[in-house]
């Protein structure tokens, strides 16, 4: 495989397809988009198959330094990036499939917007140049703004503005920090910057600037308010890609920038992350409990899950970081699938109000089974992907702070409460309305959308090693890098140094 | 230096002014019939002046005993000016055909040429007096151009307003020049710089500096001297507005940079405060005031004020990198602005009458998808959202500011840029999210369509490939001042 620019090809396919799409009819645009995303999926599988586990840290490297003058075109992936790219290319064909019938107006533009989004997501994860990363990261605003604004729900204009301005304000501060870093280190190469020791007093400011961006993307409480609006108004596939991949940019950012580049500042500000995350877990779970709108409920649950990611990342140990990555992957699959489940019944009844449904297990048994599986995965039932990640993440956090772990674990209980409550109201009980009774079960197309996700969710739950193995070395490197600043945990029995025999 | 050598160095301005004079005679005898011919000849003349820059005129020499600098900095600015002037000429015939009763007259291209000659003098000025003469030549042509639609009261008002306010600013500038001359004993930039180096905090020199910058701030329409811009932009005929928003902006900003660096370089710490203040105010007022606008030309006027604020960030850095970033900003800004005005030019109802309300853009993506796509690219580019090329313009100036240690400026500036992105995305919202308004009339001009496409491609991500070449060129131009 050496020499073949597979990452560039993965970027080129959606780009070309997007340009061609605009000139096609609705139906050809659908097929072209599906073909292009499937081609990228195949390339993604090839990428994974050729990824040398335990090999060099950065693989499939392509470098054209200074192609753009002050910054270059440099691509390359490690285990983290590989997993997130896989998540993107896996969800993309599903998004196209989910929009097959639901989107009827301006289909070519819609497909082009999704293909551009795919290009930008892969680019963000694969970029090895600071500013190339920023370009991809920030450019994602444009297609997402259009997707929400053109094909969204009734209140789409407000949601699109909020999404755009919120995320832009977060990112521009990060941009200034990047300029400073490039000036200080004299390079824009991310692997080099990850080994650069920035002065400790500057680290705090840089960390806060990056935090402003990633916290909004993540999203963390209290800057999460754009997410429910954006989710509720976006079309189904838009929600899938938003929850599935775009939210992962925040976590990836912490992993790639905040922790390895500013370890001291990360350690100093861990209290901030832990505090906000603990509030997020409990508060947003309670908010989710009282939602009447299905999409809003899942959106709030996303915020809670992302808080589990952040505490795991800032545990500074292997379990925490591996767990966070798995929560991100699992949440990408599960919340994407849940949004698809909402989309399935929304397409039939055109409402997301929970109280309008009920008793769907009677007339939609196949739907009810799959929905049940994803509900359980979201709760974190052992055997599903959700369990592995949350357990590892909380396990890692426990070594650092028992109190925060205690608080955040309540989130799992609350999560069970709101998800089971949602499931009961939708799938169980008697059918009281005629229009609900008339709803047909999953079509073949819908089954094909949900079944692959279900398979991967179970795979990840039963044998997570497949997903952990590519990341193992990178986690090791990251832990070694941050160990210089890692805080002391409170879970070990404290032994006063002078009275060694005190116990 | 012999007189002949000097004349050779100033060749572009000579080409422009001699041709303008000859074409004026053609216009006088040929009358209305000569319009098209004069227009095309004028474009050729601009091209010729551009070619002349390849010769001794771009060599870096000084002509007329230091009054005139034919350096790389001037050449770069002139290239931009000539491009903008040529585009403004191309736009004109199609526009004036559709106005009620105001025909394009052959004086229009002549005035543009004279204005371009004046701007060439401005950016090449090596002396406070050359500066002033160039500025006035450009301004006098501009007043007439603003009121070119004689039967349109708004156009006449624009011209008058521009004339009165601009004269006031020229007065302020002249007063500053007189103070500088009085306290330094010379009007030569190098001599002035020596005076500032020797006795920088003399009260007269400080006052002179403040007045000169106030006068220049008016010409580049930086806040708080921006009041005239929206009114003049709204009233002037659209091709003239496109011209005002591009060429004179480049000339005046380049002039401000040259004065700041060459003449007042030793007093950098003093003028930097003024520039920072004007820059932040321009960014914020340019962003906030634009939100309430309903006329597209007024909106673009505030957008130009906003953009000048960003360009001034590069000047505030006061380093070669900063100056290069200003030039880079101007080059990209020209493409975005001219492109936007080419779109505005196509906003016509079915009878061909110009429409200028933002509301009329509603649903443009359904009625005219290509035009909407182009305008969307310009808007996102002006907002500085990657991957469009407008992002790199901001990248360059902010990079220069951060490298010069001006963090607070960079942080405030970039945070305020979020405000301005609001009104740009509001236009996109109108075109893409709203239900269609009555469709515009068909566009027939192939030339304008071609120019629009070129501008759109220039600000597309493909533009990034031009960065190494453009970066080297702007850096060479900036080094000429240090």
C-alpha cells in the first residue's frame, strides 16, 4: 500500500461526486451519492485492513509541506483518527439511504452538501497540519448551515443561525491560539507540536482558547444549547451526521490538541472539565426526562454521554482515554441509530411528539426490536457497545476522583430512566389512535439502514478488542506524554510517608 | 538622474494621462457614438499601463528627485488598481443601457483613466505633495463619477456629499501636512522620517501625524470618518460603486501604509494607537451597522468599512509581514468585492430596472442557482469562513498581528468578525432558505458572466494554490518600504 495516496483519494471521491451531483437529476444524484459514499466505505475498510497495529505512530502519511505557502498539505492517521474516519465513512451511506425518500426538494444540492460534509470530516481527522485541520474543521459549518436551513423543520432559520454563530465564535479564538503556536514553535506540523513543550503560563491561555472551540463542538454544559435546536430542526440524516460524527470533533480535539500539547494546563484545569461534566451528566439527564419531543430527548442524552467522554479523557490514564474513545464510537453509532429510529416513525406520522405514539410493538415488531436494542445500548447494557466505553471511562475516572465518578455514575441510572420511559411510551401500551395503527413496519430499505449499525453495536459490545487494538499504542504514547503532569488520584489508600506502618 | 530616465520610470501614469487627454478629444468630437470605442480603448490603455510596469517602472528606482517611487510596492498596488478600473469599465455599458434616460457617455472611461492615473501617483508618492496631488486628481474624477446619472437625484446627492465631505478631509490632511512640513522643514518622506527619528515627540510633529492619519482615514473610510460611505455607495451608479469599493480603497490604503512606514516609521508606536483604534472601531461599527440595512449597496458599503478594519490590523503590526498581509488582504478583497458587485449588477427586474433591496434576493437559489451559488461563495468568503479564500486574507493579517505581539487586537478583532458573519449569512439565508421573490430578468452579458466566474474561482479553495506566488510577491513589495 505504500505510496498510494489512499487518504487523498478518500477526499477526492466525495469532492468530485459533489460537483457532479449538482448537475444531475434527483434520482441520479441519489445513486451517485450512494455510490461515492460506498466507495469511500470500501476504501475505509482497505485503510483499516492495511493499518499496521503496533507499527509507526503515523501511517499513510502524505506530505506536501508549504504547498499553501505558510502551511502545507499533510495527511496521516493514527489509531484515533482511523477509528473516527471509519465511523464517518460507515455512517455516510446510511445517511444517504435515510434521505432516499424523506428528501424530495432540491435533492442534488442536498446530496452535494452531504458529500462535502464527508470530505470535510475525513479531512479533519486526517489533517496533520495545524491550519489544514482548522480549514477542514471550520468549513464544516457551511454545509451543515445549509442542511439545517434548507431541509430543516419549521423553526429551522433560528436553529441554523444559532448553530453557525455559536460554533464560529468558539472556533475563532482557537484560531488565534493556533497562530501563536505556529509562531512560537516555528512549525505547523501537528506531530511536532504534540512533542513541543509550551511554556506553562502560555499553556493555560492556549488551553482555554482551544477549550472554547471544543467545548462548543462537544458540546459541554453550559454551551450546549445550540445542540437541541439544531437536532430538532435538522432533517433525519442531518441529525445522524451531527450526533454521529460532528460531535466527535470536540472529543478528537481534546485528544489531539489539548492533552498532548498542553499537559500541564490540562492537569491544572481538570477541575473545570470535571465540574462541567458532572453538572452536564445530571442536569441534562434530568432535562431529557421531561422532554416531549423525541429528538430533543436524544439530543440531551447526547450531551450527557459526551460528558462521560470528557471526564474519561481528563482522567490521564489508559482506561479513561480508551473508554472515552469507545464511548465516542459507540455514541456515534447508537445516537445515529436512535435518530434513524425517530426518522422512521416521523416519516410515517410527521410528528416527533412522544405522546402521539404508543403500542408500536404491536404493529411494528421488527422496529420495536431494533429500537429496543439501541435503547439498551444507549443505557449501557453489558453486551452492547455502550457498556464497554462507559465502564472503562468511569473506571479510569475513579482512579482520579471518586466523587466525580459517583456523581457521573448517577447519569447511567438517569439514562436508563429516560430511555426506558421513552421506549415504554412509544413501543408499549395500547394503540389508541387509528393513524398509529395504520403505520407499516420497517421497509427493506429501513432495515438495511438499521441492521448494519445493530451488528456493529453488538460487535463492539462483545469483542471491543477489534476497536481497541489500533489505538493501543497511541493511548500509550498519550499517557506517557501527559504523565509528567498527571494529578494524583484519591482512590488509592493514602500512606503517610513518615509513618509507613500506619495501616 | 536624468529627466528622461525619470520619465521612463513614471511611464504607466504617462500612458494613462496622455491617453485620457487624447480620448477626451475623441469624445468631444465623436460624441455619444464614440462611447463604446472609447470604453474598449480605455481598457486597452489600462492593459498597456499594466504592461509598462514590467519595464523600468517596476524597477525600484526613484524619479524626479525622490518625488516618485517606482518600487515593487507601488507596482503591486497598481496592478490591483488597473484590474479594478478595467472591471468597472466593463460593467458600465450594460448598466447604463437600462437606466432611464442616463446614457453612458464617453467621459466615463476618460474619468476612470484619470482617476487611475491619480491613484498611481498616490501609491508611488515619495513626497507629501505628490501624495496630495495624486489624491486630488483621483478625488476630482471620483466626484463626477458619483453623480454620473444626472437625472437621478440620489446620484447627484451622492456626488455632492462626496465632494463636500471629501474636501473637508482633504483640508484636514493638508493641515496635517503643513504642520509636518513646518516642524520638519521638508515634505520628502525620507526627510520627514529623519525628523521623526530625531525629535519624534515634538508637539507639532505629533499633531501633524494625527491630522494626516485623520485625513487618510477618511479616504479609506475607516471609522470614525466613514459616514459618507453608505450614502455615496447607495447613490452612485453601481459600476461606479464597484469602482469606489475597490480601486480607491487599494490606493488609499497603500498610500496610508507608505506614509506610515516610509515617512512616519520612527513614530510607529504613536500611529499604531490610532490605527488600532480605527481598526477595531471599523470592524465593530462596520459589522453592527450593517445588520439593519435593507439595501444591498449600503450593506456592501458597511462591509467595505468592516474589511478596511481588518486590513488595518496588518498595518498596526508595522512589520514587513504586516505590510505584506495588507497587500494580500487587498488582493483578495478586490476579487470578493468586484464579484459581489457583479452580482448586484445582475439584480434587475424584467424591465431591466435595477433592484437593490436585499429582500429581492429571496429564493434566488431556486430562480437563478448559479448566481446564488456565486453570491453565497462571496458572502462566506467576505465572512472569512474557510475553505474560501477570504479566510486566508484574515489569516494573513491576524498572523502578522500575533507575530508582532498584538494579542488583544487579534482577539477582539476576530471575535468581532463573528458579528459581521451574521449579516453575510443572513443574505445566504435569504437566497437559500426563503421562498422565491419575483425572479430577476435574464442576464445577457457574456463578459460579465465570465468576470463573475473568474472572481468566483479566484476566491474558491483553488485560490490557496496561489498563496506561495502571491505571498512571495507581496513580501517583495513590502520589503521595498523598509
